[in-house]
C-alpha cells in the first residue's frame, strides 16, 4: 500500500497572515481611560475651584482654627452679657418697685403736709402770698429761720417767683434799731417751706423779725408778717 496522503487545505484568498500588536479590546480600554482622565482634568481646571497647595491648605486650617477659637470666645462673651443683662433687668425691676414705693410715700407726705398746712392759722394780713407760720432763733451770730408760705389766689399752674426778705429789729452797739437782711429768692406753687440761716451784724441781738414777700428786690409787697425771735 502506498503511504497515506495528508489533506491539503484550500485557501482561495491566499495564505493567512499572523496578526501583530495589542488586541482591540485593550486599545479601546486604554483609550476610554485616557479620555476619562482628560475629561476630569478639564472639568477641574475650568469649572471647579482651583486646588490648594500644601502651604495654602495649612494656612486655611490655621485660619479655621482661629475662627473656631473666636467663635468660642464670642459665645462665652454672649453668655456673660446675657447674665449681666438678666442681673440688670432684675435690678431695674427692683428700682421700679422702690420708685413706686417712694412715689406712694411722697403722695402720703404731700397729703400730710396739706393737712398740716390746712391746720395752720391763716395769715391775719392776708395778701397774695400768706405767711402761715414762722420760727426764728439765733445761733452763733446767725438768724436761723423756718418759714411756711402759701398761695391761695393766682394761677395755680404757674408758681410765684419773687423774694423773701427779713427786717430784723433789736439791740445793737448803737442802741435799738432794725437791719434788712439779704433777700432770698422764692418760688411758690401752693405752698413753700423755707429753712436756713443768715448772718447778723456783729453784737446785734434781734427781738423780732418782719417777713416780707416781694415780687422782686425793692419791688411790690405780696405778703408780710411780724414774728418774735426766740
């Protein structure tokens, strides 16, 4: 028998060439990766904020720490201010209560003064300004006075503005005589209580004092009364 014949392959287009280079899927994968990286870089450069350097990042962290510390300090200050405000508000309420009590006390005192004034004897001379009461004494060469004036007539909403002057009679170095002391300004609404002292001439011993109420110094007399000096 003759030897076996090997089959002969028929290739109508000629012999096949061996393929060279990377496979197509690897090329597509690498191309897609490159395009993705490029797109990310473009977006970062054009649309996102610029990336910070290491020094800028450290500076930003330091500023953030400082801002947090400042915020904590402001919160503490706010707490202390709130505490002080609460104390101030409490003190204000206490002062308002004291003021209300003081006003009630003043109102009561005014009623008492009005009652005491009504109980005083009237000025026998009358006049636009009445001398309702007076008391005089001498202390260390000073004439000590305590006088109550009232005003019944006139405009009650407009106080009387004038002066009060004492003419003191008594014994001096040259015998009996009288001395006019310095006029005192007065403002009288419904009533006015005046207390104080005025200097007397040396070696003068007063025995009586004439109270004169004038509309101005050396002006028109509005009231007068004579009282003893004790």
